[in-house]
C-alpha cells in the first residue's frame, strides 16, 4: 500500500518583490504565485484577470491555410467530417467546431470512434465508410497527430485532411502526418500558450473561421462566446494547466455557464442529475460533469454525450442525462472492484517493483474505458508509475499514469515502440495497443527500462505545500484573496497550507452517517471529509499538525473562513 505522504513545503521567499508593489499583494499570496512560476507584474496581472491574455492566431503557422481549405469545401457544398475523440475534450471540441460550421451553412457530419471496436485516433474502417458517404474533408480534433499512415490512406481515397490536436507529435518529423497540422505543442509553433486542450485548439480554429467569414463583428463575438461553456468543460476535463490562456478561457466559460440567458439544455440536465445546486465551478466540472460526459465513451458510445450537448429538446436531454448518470454509477462501482483486485495482487506479487503492471484475468477482461481511471487511482495511492492492461479483441490494450517528477511515460513507450502496435499520450498519461504475442517481450523490456530510469528518482508520495500559515494568522482578507486565485486545477492547484502544533478546542461530526469530522482551532472550524472513522482517536486538548485548504463558508448571508483538512498528524505523541 502507499507509504505516508511526505510533507514538502515550498521554499519561503526571503522578502517581498519590490517590483510587485503596485499590485498590493499580501506576502502569502505573493508566495503562492511565486510557487506557480509567476513573479512578473504583467503575468500576474493577466493571471488575476486585470489584463486579458493576448495572442495572434497568425502564430499558428498553418491555421490560415487550414481555413482556406475549409472555406473552399463549404463553398463547393462538400461533406466535411469532424473526427473527434471519445472523451470529454474530444466531444466538446467536435461540438463547437460542428456548430460553427453549421452556422456557415457547411454540409457536415461527426465521427466519434468506438473505444472498443475502433480505438483511439483515425482508422481505415472509418475512412472507408466516410469516403463511401462522399466526404471530401476530414478535420480531426483532439487526435490525429500520430496517424501518419491513416492520413495517407484517406488522401489516397480522395479526402483532404486537416489535423488539429494537442498531443505530442512524433520526435521524428518524417513521422508527422503529411497534411495541414494545427497543434500548439509542436516546437515549430510560435503560439504562446503551448498547453491548450484539444478543445482549446479547436476553439482557435473556430475563431479563425469566424474571422474569415463575412459576418458582422458583433455576430462573430456572439458566436465565439457561445462556445466558451464547452471550452471550459473540455479544458478542465483534460487536466491541462490552468494557466495563461487556458485560465482565461475557463473563467469566461464558467461565467457563461452561470449567467447565460439561454444555457445549454444538456449541461443544465447534467447538473440536475449530478445534484449541483447554485453556480457551477471548476470543482463541479472536474468531479461531477466531466465524468458523466466521459462515461459515454467509456461504457457505451460517445455519440450520446454529443447528443446531450447539442439537443434542444429538454425531454431528450433529461433522458440522456439520466442514462449517463446511471452509467457513471456503474463505472464507479466497477472501478473500485478493479482497484481492490489490483491491491490484492500488489500485496502478493509486486510490492517492490518500481513500475507496477496489472493485467486483467483472461476469463474476465476489464472494460477498456475504465483502465485509465484505475491506473490513475493506483498511481496516486502508491506513488509509483502504473500500467493497467486488459484483454481486447485484437490483443491487449493498456493505459498508464504517473505522478513521478522527471519521469515520462510517453518517453518510456517510445523506447519500446517495437513491442507495440500503437501508442500515444503525455508524460503523465499514456495509452497503447499490442498483440498477444508482443506482451511477453513488452513486459520484460518495459520493466527493465523503468528500473533504469526510476533508480535515482524518489518514489515516495509527496504532499506539496505552498506555505506555513498558522490558524491564528488566518483572516477574511486572506481567504478572499485565495478565492481570487481560482479557477484551480492542473498547474494552479488549490493552495495548501501547513500549521504546526495546533490545539484542538472542540470536535464534532457531520453528515447523514456522521462520516465527516469537524475540528475547532481557535476561531475557526476545520472540516475533514469522510475522515471521522480514520481520526476517531482524536480528543479536545490534543495537539496536531495539519495540512489544509482555506475557503469561505457562506450560509444565511454570513461568511467566514473555513479550513478543509487534507492531512493530519498527531504532534503530541
């Protein structure tokens, strides 16, 4: 099982940065921003929303050429296919591009591949069917950068292809698809925000298409803004850094979700089944909305998620939302069953391995759409890189997750590419396919390579803390400043603080089953969700060290700071 998390407090600033004086930042807020690499006035002003992020679409080297190709096909009345991925990023990206093309009277259709029968990315079966339907242009979103052969196949069938993606390209330019490519991560691109999600890249294409159109400036602005709710959803769902332009897009998208006079019916129904009351925030999107969008592609087909986001029929939206909610419940149960199985295997077989590999039983393959979630949970619990592999119709499919600093899963797979049919992903997440006969060599090679690469790395799970903040130093002003740093997510985590030798003045429990623990420290209450049983030995008068988030508890027109416990150690042993 996981070793205790090591508390790692960021190095303290020695003194305030005089260049930031005009911003009047509390010192602890300056420390938090410094921890996120923000030390300059201009970048902090942009981060705080005091200035807008500024970038030129021309910094995408092939964007204008792509728009010309699209306009050509619109004018010719040709069928344009938007080919997306089956996750929330891909579905939202497909939706905003298709909605924009439809407004411009383009002849379109969507293609979201089936996770099990088609797998990730372009495939020749789909290309054949689309060619038979008369398609002349395929625009990929959130996929395609590793599909050189499939792009060439489509071109031989008479289709033009434009790839929009945000995944890492092959390290060899000769392996890039021979077509127009819009991908912010590519080294050749000058676009300043290098970590747009797939939906973010699609949004740049939407902006460029609208800019090229003959619509009025006001119409263009309205149409751009109407896509922002889905840009926020897809960006948060794909766990890209919420910094630079991503931060601005998410803030504007969440604002639109909560203030639009004509909200998207599907999102409203999804919020209903997720039991979200009040305004939607980034936490709701990450933990309640996105999982229910993703479950369509995990356990069924992503087309249902697309229908939810595009329908204007309330009854249809309610039915789809109810179905996705039920599937999400099934997904949660199955995920936990697999995690329990893997932990039992870990205790018996693999506790000392630096890279953990789990393979489904032959007689009971795990759902392909769940193994990435399982890998993520296991990587978080163990602190080690994890690969989870399940039997598929064509052989095996695997998914990997890692939280280890200075270790890249995609780089690892690149070194054993000869053992794989297909692979792709990021430093912290990957997916791959291999045939039955490839599995033995793959396991030998990947473990040997991982041992070498991980030998000098610290695998103990770490809890990264922004600063020390004793409870008696908390006030409403600091809590309000923390709120200004939202939205929180990848690259901008909710700030964590540590307080040492705090005396527990009172203890209560809360929740229907009394599963939550409330600890009183001086003037403030600290809430430990679902931890009443784990901390049942605590008593008033005891001294503890705590790691916590600071938030504002608002109720009955009253507001006060509240702590949310992340970790706790007894200090009086």
